[in-house]
């Protein structure tokens, strides 16, 4: 069987030397845990338990631990037994009768097979596991050190040994580069082959070797499976070529003892470290013979460092001549020609880049080496302000030294800055740097600072840097990594470093800077070795990755990483600290290297099955890792599906085709470092359907057939049928079975080719009653246009109550859209009940009646099963249905929410009322009026003074039921100080609203047609003007009444306290009094004979000072020429602004011929007849002589009031009759 794996995974070889892993023989290793729907399905078992020896593994060493598991029906005899089956040597099983045992003694490379055996209730379970061991071979070596070969020869074979079963790889590392510069490089060396045991190692340049010729030669062997590696090192140290080539030199000395001459060209070597080829410890010596030197000179040899020969004692100016002699151990000696070194004077000392007042962090030293300095700036880019850096001359030098500062190196984009140095002749100097046009740019500006003596000689060069940050450094962040530990030895982990920015932002950015990333161990597994890191140049801020090595144990290694300022560590100025501070970010992070042990997978035992419809996958536990089942291969046409691919124990369903099914169990360690795979196969000789899964459709409301639909299994070769007491379908290939009679059915599924492999289940088909709970806005008990269903907040349920038993046979929660479909079984009459209460099916309603009250805030409008308006005539939430063998549809339960009238209170000035009503409305003596549409009545969601309210069905927005919305309102009560007039239009016109006989309805309300009258002297709080009203929705449901109140800041003015008319002699004397006057000019005195046409007969000026008075003022006027007969008087009070107001009327008779008096005339609402007594009757006739109304005079009354509101506008007669119905008075009047 082929095992699939990806890079980094370890294949678990299952066939070794013709032996099947874990003893997977044809029947001896079978284990299955299958379920079948019908009798007749059979499976053959060889044993009734399973053993799992664990996953195959590879170890880098001679020891391992085996972990086995067993499950199923375990026998009572014996315990588990581990035995050794095969291998290159015989190991030791420490605990053979324990499921977990240690193995030692695998001292030879190869495959070791172990077997776990366990007795079952029936038979014996066995499982094999293969351990591939790669111990460090005893003969492995890189060979002896080689130290006796001359560099002029420069070649030698290496003596390595690569054992069988391993591949080898050579590499070389320059000892000088590693120890002197921290760099891993193979400079000037080469190998004839990197893969053979004994390659030739040689110098590229032999006699003229350009570096010390000492090397580590490293041999690494790796097992053939790539899992285990071992390393050994041999030193090759060639004897240097002594024929060096020193060069004459002339320079100033700094008296530091570091005077030197150069070697050029090669050979080059070093002697100040005993590991170098040129060191005295390795047989190479150098001596100096002076020839001449100035008086006071003490010339001697210092040391040699590759291309530099350092001299001592060159301490006075002058010419020094000498020779050097090089002696080697076996490769000859050499004395140079005469060498001349001229000391031209003493060098000027370096200037100090941190003078007093300008220390860190303003100015820092050691940008990358001694004598360098610099500064870091945030928020400088784009500005044009010059920057200055300060330095001081060394006090050992005179103040006459000369310093020059010039831009150098890579110039940031934008151009070269200009530098002006001030302070010449003093110790304190300043370099002022002006940026180029356009200001400072992001990048690092480099300046060469050269200091010479007064004559311009013996200069000392230094460098200063101004770094302009881009302020874009993210936090230093390194992701956790995972690596797989082979069991022994040391491994490495590759670490991705943060993004490179040096030289990337632009080529000047941090030029010359040697920043790096330093790692420290925060914690590591107990007993593990100390991790090692690459040399600093391999983890610089320009590196993209680095390696951490010597990880010797599994576990978590926690590291801290920090960005550091160059190879000198903390002695370097804090340039990076300031760079990261400019970005507000951290240059320190902590991360974890997870060194993980592999979790070896075991996919379980191979199996052979018959009449199967599913498979059981039994993998071993993934522990802290994650497992994944995958398909390796399945027969053509298979629809097999793995249930839970991540579960060790899971089921493969839809086994529909015979053949071999192979699956892999892949275990990945917790953090992903290790991934291993094992496979298992199942030989399925025949298949059976799984138990059917169905959906049942009841007999629908329309009365059509019901349906049983098999949703699983479905596919080619399957047949279906339903068997019931009233109806049995034929076998069919379609999974959808129509049912023509309700009842209980056995639903059966089989393969046509295997009729014995069948499965079944039981289903019941019911009848459906369907309908809607309607938000019955118009009250017709139908789902009318514009209406919708409702669930009244999700609280409604429909119950089917059998009236014969009183039991609830079915229940259905009403859907959100108000629809319901309740399923019942049998041909019965039913009472459907709508309720907000939850009752279990089976509740006896004879003892627990169903509560059919509507939801809170709703009312029942009725029920309907006929589809015709009107319903069942009993709106009680219950609908009785006669017997019917099919489903039903169109059932309706009507509910709706009643409207709510707005409570309104208006606080306004009394001046909003007018004594002059709007056109067409009567003036009422003693009252002032305000139209409901007045702009003074505001608020209430824009409805203002209109009658308004809300109805969830008709107008759901707050106060949306208002004027001109087609809404009906009723006036239910009117305050005693209030009168209402409404213009109904048409022949009805303006009518005084009279609620003495009950509420008055106003359909299609229009606020402009309602006028409110308030009685003078009232209107303030406690005596408000107003009435109570209600809103009636389109379903005819009325809201509770709501108050409508108008409160004035001051009472409505009572202008006229009295107005009388009395005959005195031949004159009529009028007397009146006012309670208050505002802006009053005076009074027109008007007279009329019938109250229709008025004539001004005089004018009386107001007594109020400036027209204003708050006290009683009395007035009089005499009509010295009254008319014969009836005289009716009124006052027209004028304001200075032209406004006016009428008084009540007063009337007298000029003579005794006519004692009757009527007024007002014309009249709109009420006609008053004076001079009557208790035997009189007042009647109103039209011009055709038809009596329209009459009213008897009560005892002790002298006047009678006739309501003419209902009369159409026109001319009428008022007639007064006496005893024997004799007419004693007749007068025409006008209704307007």
C-alpha cells in the first residue's frame, strides 16, 4: 500500500521486508463497528477487540518508548504482550506486559519491528509497529586535524568516514573570519567534493594566500530518510608562506602604539590568536632588526594582523629603518629587504562629539566605530530649519587646530546640504548644516570631519551623521516557530527577522550603521543545552532571517529579541532606540520556538466487510496535536463521506459501491512542527442502504395528496416504497412517494441488485388545516387588500380541539406572518381555538378550557371559514369546523389593535382667542373663539390643534390620525365654559355640537372646520376650556376618550358686565358697564328692528385712559327717537387698531301694541322670543306653511329659546299661539 506524505512529513512504512505492519493479515486483524438497518446484513469478525501498537516512528538514537492501546471486548486471560519481531540487532523490551514500555539497545542503524498482542473475548488482536533507529555511528569522524602542510603547497586530503545508511556533506569555515570578524565564510578555500568521505581540501591562492590559512572543516552526516544528522569537525591549519611583502610608510603617529605598515600584496596571516596559523603557538615567529632610528626611538615588533604589521616604539619624529624575519615550522624562513617608516609628527587628537551641554540623547558617539558620532531626528523631514552639531577640540591639542566639515558618502534625495563651521581658534566649535532647497529629506546625512594641526598636516579623520527618521518602524516582532525534534541530538530553527529598512527606505538610510538583532534565552526545557546563535553579521538589521541552533530537547524555548546598535553592543550610541522612539514602537519582542516531539499516527487495522453501508475509522489519539482523515482512494462511483475528519474515531457514510476504501490519518503536532501519516484500508465486498431519512408533507390544505420524500439515501440503483394499512405504493426509483390516504406507513429502501440489503422507517401522514390570523383593520373578518397576517408579537397559538373528547389533538404556533397550518390525524370535526397560552397536546379542555382572550392591547373582530365577509357572527377566538376528509384552507381569525386618542393641553395667551369668529361661524355673546387649526395651537408631532391619535392599522405613526386623513372622531363631553361648532358642509353646514344625547361623530375630520368657543372669565388652570374626544378606527373600534384642554395665561376677558335698554318717557335709555378695556377707542351704538339690518345711531368715547382699563367703567346713551314697535340695540366696541367686538343685544318696545320681541335676526344657532307666558306655544314654519318645529313655554318663563341649527339657510316664520291654538304673534326671520 502506498503512503502519501508531503515535505517535512515522515512516511510510516507499512510493508517492511514482505511483512505487513501491525500484522495486518487478511482476517486476523479485522475490526469493525458497523450498524445495519435491517436483519440479513452480515459482517464477519476474526476477533471482537482491537490492538493498536502506535504509529511508526524514526528516532535519532538507540532508545524509544512504545505506547499501545486496546479496546473492545477484552479477554480475561493474560495481559498485553510486546515482542520483538525483526531488526538488525536484538533490542531490550523493558516492560513487555505493559501497554507503555521503553526500548533500549537499538545500536545498529535500521528498522526494528515490534508486536503488541492482546487476547479478546473472541480471538486475538495483534498490531505491529516499526521503529527506524539512526544511532550515531561509532565509526563516524571528520578525520584528524591537519597542521603540517605548507600553504605554498596548499592542498591535503581529508580523512572523514561516512557510515553506511547516511549521506555526508562537507563545508569549511575560516577561523580568522570567525574569531576576528564574527563572520562565517570559507574565504580562500575549496573542496574537491562536498559529499565524499575524503575530498581534497585546498587553498584557492596558495603562495599568495590573502588571509590566515587556518580552517575548520566540518562533516555532517544525515540518515537516508533525512531525519537524523550528526556533525564532526577537523582543523586544517596550513603553515603560512613566510615571504611577506611589507610596504614603506610615512605618516603621523598618535602615540598610541598602533603605528603600522601594510603588507601588499599577499601572503597574509595573523599571529595574535593561538588558533591562527601564523601564531607562535603554531610554530611561526616574527622578529624585527632595527637598522636606524631617530634619537629617543625604541623601535620593536608588535604583531601581525592579516595585512597590518604593528610597530612599537615609534615615539619621536624621524626615519626608522629595519628588517623583518619570518621563521616557520618546516616551510622555511624569510628576511625582508630594508623597510623605511617615516614618523612625520604627532597626529591631532579626535574631537569630542559630546561637549558639555550637548550629550546624549542630543548628540551620540560611536555611530559605528570609535571617532564617529551622530544624532537622530523625528519630525524633521520637510522642514528647512538648519541643524547644528557641536564638538570640542581635545585639550591636549592647541586651539589653533583646523577642523573642516564636508558632506560625504551617500546623499539623501534632494541635494547636498551646506555646512558652516564656526569657533575657529577656540576649543568649542559648531557645524551649522543648512538643508538643500525643499528642506530636509528622510535619510542619513554623512559628514567627514577632519582635524589637522595649524599647518594643515597630521590630520585625524572622523565622521558625523544626521539621521532623519521616516517614523515608520513597527514594533520589533518575531513570529513563534515550530520545529520537529527527532528524539535525540541537536536541531536548529530558522527565524524570520523583521523587515529590512537600512538602505531600503533609500540608499542613504542608516548608511555605515552596523545594527543587529540580539537574542537571549528567557526560558528553556529543564536539562536542555544552551541555544547558540549565528554570528552578528548573519543577524544584522539587513538580514532577513537567522538560525538558532543547539536545541537539544523537546519543549518550548522562549527568547527575547532586541534590535541593537552595532557590534559594540551597549557601548554604541542609542541610535536605534531613538529611531524606534520616533515611531512610538518597541525594539524588543518575545517569541517562542516550539521544539515538538512527533505524535506518531496509527490509522487502525485493515478490515474486510460485507453488506456494509458505513465504515468506522479508529485512529489513535492526536494528543495535543490535531488529526485529519483524508481519502487515499475509493472505488469509482463512490459517494462515501467522512463524518468528522478531525476526530480520531469517526464514521464514513454513504458506502454505496463495493471495492477497496483507503484512508490516511495525519497527525500534526500542536504548533505544526511535526506531521506524520498512516493509512488503513477496507475491503467491502457488498453494500446495503443506510436507514432512510425522510421528510413528510401532510395532506395539504387544498385537499391534494400528501408526500413522503426520502432525502437519504438517494442515488443510482436504489428503489423506494411506502407500505400502509390503506395504501401501499409500488417499488419505484424516485425517492418521492405520493400518499393518497392519511395514516401510518413503513418507508422502505433497497438496492435493486441486492433486495436483501434493505432498510426502513415508520412515518405518519396527517391532514392540514390552514389559515391566517389577520390584523383585521376594516373588521370584515377576511384577509382584505391592504391587510396582513399577524402573530401579535409572537404569542399566538392555534389548537385543534376534538369536540367529542374535549382533548387538544394538535397545536401550532402561529408564524410571524400570521399564517398557521395545523396537522391533524383522522376525519373528525374540530374546534380551532386561538390563544396566547401554551397548552400541551392532550390537554383536556373540559377541565382546562382554552383561554381565547386576545393578546394584551388587541381585540377580537371575529372568525371566518366561508371566505365571505361577516364571519361566524361570534367574535370569540373559536372557530367550529365540521367533518372533512381533506385539508382546509382560508380559515381566518380576525384581531386588531384599538386606536388611541392624543391627550392634548395647550398653554396659550388669551389673546389667541378672538371675539370675531372665522367666516361662516356665529358670534356667541360672552364667548371668544379660536379655530382648531389656529397657529397658536402647536406641538403634538405636528398635529397642533387638530383632533389626533394613533391607530396601529390605519395610521401607525404617532398622531398620524389627524385632520384630512379620513379619520372619524367623536366628541364625547364638552366643558360647561366651552362651545363647539363644526362645519359639516353641504345642506348641514355649521352646527353647534350637542352631546346631551350622546357622543357626536365627525367623519373625515377637518381641523379647519372646527371652532372652539371659550366663555369670558374662564380659561385658566382649573377652569380650562375644552372637551373630551375619541378616535374611531376603520374597523369601528373606538379609543378611550382623551381630554383636549386649552389653558390661557389669563382668563378670557369679560368686556361687558351688563347691557340694558329701558323706556323712559319717549326715549330709550341704554346703560352698560365694562369689566376691562384694552386699546379701546369707544362704542358705536347700533339699532335694528328685526336684528337683520343694523343702523349706527351714535358713538360714545371710551373712558379708559389711553384706551386701557382693568376696572369697571359705566356708560349711558339715550335714543331720543326710537322706532315704533320693536327696537333692538347692540354695541360695537372699537379698538384703536380697528379691531372690534359686539356686545349682547338688548330690546324694548316703543308702544304696547306688540309685546313680543325676537332676536337675533338673522340667526345662526338660537332664536330668542321674549314676551311669552306659560299658555303660549312657539312654532317655526317655512314659506310653504309647513311646521318645522315647536316648543311649549314653561311655567314662569317670559322667553323661549328655539334651536335653529338644523335649519337650512333661508327665510322662515316664528309664530306664537295662545289658548285654542290662536295665533297671537307672527314674525319673519332669516336663518344664516
